[in-house]
């Protein structure tokens, strides 16, 4: 059984069962619908006495299932709807790779090997981060990502909706956010430390609130939870281009030169004012977003890469800081994020932050930390009692190249391989049991500065994402992963995924000689990680005790 991700246990029995097109699926409607969705290529029909039967099993945990294939048919026991859906996905993998096409070939006959699969996820958070702010990805690309995630039992889609380079969601309360903040006149094409050059091509787009509702429903049906991110208080150029009154420089009656939607990459000094009216503004916008998405258990509020100089330079902000009894602008940064997290909690959502927000020591206890700067800060966050989703640059930043080669399309740096991802351990044995219990899982990051479209996303995401899917579902990649991945690539071919072959890029995927050419060695991931770890140790030394 060449299954990916590897199930908890599988036992082949020898022989095959025929599965006809239009096979009948029996059981409770919710579970039947989940199995039918996973096996849509078979066009299965609901009914009684089906070839496939599915039933709930209270003894199984969330997302868990038992799949039995015998001469008499297919029987699925599922812990919940997600478990039934994943059982269907496993059954799909037991069929030929053609089962991953949109429709079956005329006259196709299907058979599935006999045996039993008993399965449950090691981690509850198995995520994909998709940056739609730097380069907008149309709704069709989001749906497609959800479909590919579902085939790998990945269950969290973290949508990075806001950054200096664009605001990507409609707001009826504050319409200039999408009218002004959702587009820029051009995009930088030069590389790090090169003379700036631009494409002089307008770029933009945003999701309407109806789009968000559709995305949320589409994802939930496929056992995927959408995690929207509104990255604040930094990375705020697009917000401030639309509403300059929330600029930290505009306090005290000052009239600074306005920000514009940024047309280049890097850290911007643009930062929102931390005053109460800004908090009210943001909570209202987030309320619109979560209301459109429907059930939204998690909202990411960013907190990363904030340049606090404009706070320190504002007499009004410094006075507000003193009024709150806070000793520094760093403490004020922590207060601001805590206030947003409290507002989210009142509405039933749990806050998620990048690790810079953790070092203050002032987060709500239930705030989830994404430690992008390495395992050191991840362990400190877990030891402090915060749940952690592992997101380290190495090996989970997929905007890094797969090889240090000029043949690769341009990437932020090099190199992170499939093997690097497969070797990642989200909850290291060296951690204490208590620390390990706080690891919810892991996700890979697709920052889109160098990912202009869905084809580029495919190339960066897969097959490295296959390795992360196995690590997050099974706890580790092993037991013939390389051989199973070779088989699995045939399924990706059938799905139409334009992945990077294990041997290197196809001719049309090469970087070429223009601005898409990669610059090997310009940014090395090991040097970046050493620098980030030094930064987090320095910050941790100044963090208040818990």
C-alpha cells in the first residue's frame, strides 16, 4: 500500500474488490456526503445496502477512521465527518492514479486491494500558509490549494491577507481598504542588493465578503479550516495608504507624507497607531471577515517585524503608554496585540501570532505562537505554556529554493530540499513531555514575493509539501517514504499539479537568464537561521518573567 501520508497501521489481505462507477454509499448523511466528496471521480450515490458503508464510531478520535476492504465491500468507521472524508481519500489512493483526475475515462473499471487501514493523525494542525498579499491569488487558486491539501490530509489554510504590498479583502465598513489598498502600480523585479528595477505593470485584486463565505464553506466541506491573517501593527503600508489617520506619525495633529501601497519587498517602517481608535477599527474589520467566513476558530494577528520608532517619537503615544503603566514601547506592542486577542476571544476566536509577539511575556495564555525563527524560541514558548505551531524558516519556508543552482527560478535564498522537510521533527524527543504536549503541529509557508501565480506556487509547494504532510500526520517521514513519494507523484500528475520533479526543473520551469534567474548563495538558509536564533536569544534575555 503506497499511501501518503503513511497511516498508523495497514494490513494487506491479498486480492481485489471491484468498485463500479456510481457505487452506492450507505450510512448517516453527513458521513456519506464526506465519502462521496472524497471519491467524486467514482460518482458514488447515496442509498441502502451499498458497496461502501460508513458509520460513526465514538471510540475513535477526531479525524480518525478504520477502513476495511473485503470481498463483501468497503466498510468505514469514522470518529467524525473529517475521519470519513480522510477514509475516502485513503480509498482513493488505493485506486489507480487515474482516480485523481476530474472524471473517469469512459469505460474505466476500478478495483481496490483488500486489507485494513487504521489511522489517526499525530498532530491536529497540519497547515499551509499562502501569502496572497504580496501577489494576489484569484479565488480559483485558493479552491485548488484546498483540493490539493485535502488529498494530503492537510487541514489548516492560513491566508496571509494583509501586508505592505496589498490588502486583499472587501470591507463594507471601511471600503477604501479594498478600493485603495488592494492594488499597486508596479512590482519590483530586481534581487536583494541589486539596483532596483520594476515591471511597471499594475497588480492587485481582493476577495469580496461573498468570496470569503464561499471559500470558508468550500474548505470546511473538505475538512480544511481557514485561518485568516490580518498582520498588524507593522506591515501596514496598504492600510495606511487607505486610512492615513491611523498612521502612528499622524498623532498629535501631525500631517506626515502619506504611505503608498508598497511596490517592493523588505521590512517597511509603516506602523499603525496603538491608540484605542485603531483597535476599534481593526476589531470591526476582523468582525466582517470572520462573519463572512463563518465558523472561524483561529485568527492570526501577526505582530512580526514591527519598527516601533514612530511610537517612541510620538508624544501622544508615549503619554498613552504611561497612562497604561507600561515601561516601554515594546510593552505597548504587547498590550496592543493582547487587546486584539481579547476582542477575538469575546467573539469565539483564538488569536495566533508570530513569535516576536511572544517575547514580551504578555500574551493571553490561550494565544497560539508560530515560531518562525527556530526551535529555540519554539521551545521557550511551549515551556511558557503556549500552544505552538512549528513554522521555522528551515525547513518550512518554501519560498527558499530546492537547490543552490542557477537553473532554479528565483527564490529568496537556498536551499531547502524534500529530504530536509522529511527529516523535520515537530516535537523533538529532547523536549520535556509538557513542552511536547504544546506542539499542535506544523505548517509550511509560501511567502509570495517571488511567487507571481499558481504555477509558481505549485513548483515551490510540491513535493516538499508531501513530506510535510507525512511529518504532520504521522509524526515523522519514514518506512519507505522516498519510494512512496515516487508513486505519489503519479497522483499529482493526474491532479494537474505542476510540481518540481525530484531531479530538477522541467525546461519551462527553469529560471532562465532574466529577472526569474536564481542567485545561488546570495542568501543561505543556515546563515539566516543562525542570525534569527541569536535575535531570539537576545530578545528572550529582556523578556519579563512569567
